């Protein structure tokens, strides 16, 4: 027997046979928070950019805002062809100006609107990322991911983000400010956190500089937090409040220093009368326009998920108020302010569709940080699959239908006009109420347009064509009533027509020649010859 095979010595333990090396299972890699935020942002931007040029016809406010952005890029205060514009603050218009400088300006008005829709889609992507991080900081990463996914897929949010309106940028700044202020609600926040409080207030100030209506969902909740002692310590809340007023105070100071304060005051008081409902010119509460209930019923098939989330608004507020932590109390104040703001608009104020967005996003945050699914027996796999598929397929079907159905009437009308109607031709418009309508804003870069409905006016301005967005006229948003428009089109020749969701039938007519006697009367009565 060899030495290596010698028996073990008495009193010793025989060596154990060698064990196989353990297999180390790598722990499953968790997606970091920034990964969920980036994913939500990419999905949000992608869904809003797919067929963006034909997914929604140009809206009148988009056309006005692109002109304001273009003018801001040329220096000075934003303005239109009608003069300086102070109804809304200039924050978004200077952002548009920066975008135009970055990607270049378009000579065509409608093409410029489509370019600015890309900017708004990017702002919506940032909003989605902020939403994920905010909810994750308050509750959990999975809850943040769900909130980001719901925002990305929601059809109402998509429609709002696809239009060049103020609300998308406004809510982005509001969420950014909230995200900065949330850590101040932790125990131990002290005077060393003043820079963070100031930064949060400045971000809220940028929201107000984008849409001063947002004062009600930024300054108001901070004032309530200061009064009640909810949220951050009072001294930090006061710092945030001070930062909130800085951007707008600088803006007003520049306006006053330029000698434009009287006009600024006139437009702001007019805007305040609209907000309070004293002046009703637009929105669902204005006389002669479709009711909100009718609009909601018509939109129900496509926006059922949105309506369900909005219906849970009171539930979300109650769940927030039940929590005693300072962060939940702060969110409750913001949520309650958004509810009161929209509730007033719903009752007697100026209620426009985009105002719902300023409640929809805070409500989504509130639901995401409070609603908890009760633990129960594991549901059958088939049931779980059915619920998940239904939650994803329903929005996908609506999205595919809306993106697959062209709604770009003014793009097609503009192309037809360029091919068949000489530049500088006079065109009669009948939309718009007390101001210019969408037709005038969309086509005034190439044609002469005006509300010239009498034979004398037509002769004086040599207007041989008529454009009618029939849905606008039939819903009562036109400057001319339906009967007057039908009389105008009775003897006219239809040259072009296209149907779309936004404007119904958008039609171009060639008007019959004005009788010579009427032309003579026009020349005498207006001092302008027909030739």
C-alpha cells in the first residue's frame, strides 16, 4: 500500500470526499429607476410623433401660438399681426423661439405648427419621466412605472400633448417643482435646504410664466401649506413661495419698464374676467355652443379610461388626506387646488377641454401613490392575462383608429389652394367669433381673408372664394350663423371638400360674380373701387 493510500491514523477523521463547487445564481437584475423613467419618456414621445401631421387638424390656438413664437424669436415681446400679446405670459413662446432657431423656421404656417408639435411631444416625454420619478420617490418604483405607462397610453393626454398648447409645458414645470420640493417633507429638513426650496419655487414660477392660470395649482397650495403647516417646514415653504413669484415679477417689471403696462393690464383683466366666467366667449359654458355633457357622451368610446381616472378624483383626495405623512399632506393640497380650479370652471368659469389636463396629471399622481391592490388568493392565470390584455388592447385600438384615420383637412386644402388659386386672392371666411378664426390664421400668409359676406363687401375686397369649416359653423362657433352660410353657398360652385374629425366637411367654394349694381354701390359706399 502506498503512502498515499495508508489508512487514517486512529483518532483522526477520515477526509470527506470533495464536494462539487457551488453554483452561484446571479440575482435577477432590477431595472433602475432611471431606466423606467427613460422608457416612459421614449414610449410617450414615440406614441405622440407617429403620424403627427395627420393625426389632428390644426387648432386655432396652435396657429396663434406659432406666430407668437416666431415673433419672440425676432426679438422683443411676443406679438401677432394685430399687435403685442399679453393675454398669456411669454414663457412658452420664447421656448418656441429657441426651438425654431434650433431646427429652423418654416415659411408655411401649417408646417411650422407641425414642427412645434414635435417640441410639445418632447415636453410630454419629460413629463412622463418626471411622473415616474415623483411617484417612485413617494411610494415605489413599480408604482412610478405604472403611472408613466398610463400617462404614455392615455388618449386624452396624447391629444393634449399633440397640440401646440400651453398646458403640456405648464404641467412639466409643475411636476419638476414638486419633485424638487418632495424631499423637504422628510424629517430633519433644515435651513441648509433653502437652495432646494428656492429652486422648487423657481420651477413653479416657470409654470406661471407659461400659463398664469397655473397660479391656482402652485401658489395656492403653497399658501395653504404655509397656513396649515403641512408639507415642508414653514420657513422652507416661505422660501419656495418667494421663488415662485420671481420669474413673473421680472416679466412684469420689464413690461412696465418698456411702457406697455397699460395694455398688459387691460389684457390681464380681460383674461381674469374670462377665468371668473364674467366674460363667456369660448368654452362649454359660452352661449350657443355644445354642452359639456354632449361632448363627453360623444367622446366616451375613445376616452373611457380617462373618464374612469377622472371619476376617481374624490377617492384620490380622500386617500391622500387619510395619510398623516407630510409628503402626502402636501400632495393633498396640490390635488385639492386642482379640483377646486376645475370645479369652478365647470360651474361658472370658462371651461375649455385643455383645462382637464391640469387635473388629469395631478390626479394620476394621487392615484398612483395611494391606491393599493388588496392581497387575495392568486387569480387564475387566464383571468390575469385577460385583464392585462384588455388594459393594453383598448387604448391600442383607439389609438390605431385615430392615427389610421386622416384628420388633416387644412393641409390638403392649403395644397389645393396653392395649386389652383393665385396668391393674394380674396377669400371670404365665416368662422371665428369676435376674432379671426382658424381659416384666417392658417392661410393669411398667402391670401387675403376677411368676413366679407355682403355683396358690397365682396366687391370692395374682390373676394371670389369662400371657405367653410362646417362643423365649426354647425356647433355655433362661427361668426356667421348657419342660415347665412347656407345662403352664401346656395349659388356657389364647390371646388374642393375634405372630411375630418376636427372640422367635419372643410369646403372651398367659388362664389358667383357680384352683380354690377352691387359693385357700384360698394365703390360709392366704401370709397374702394372694385378693381
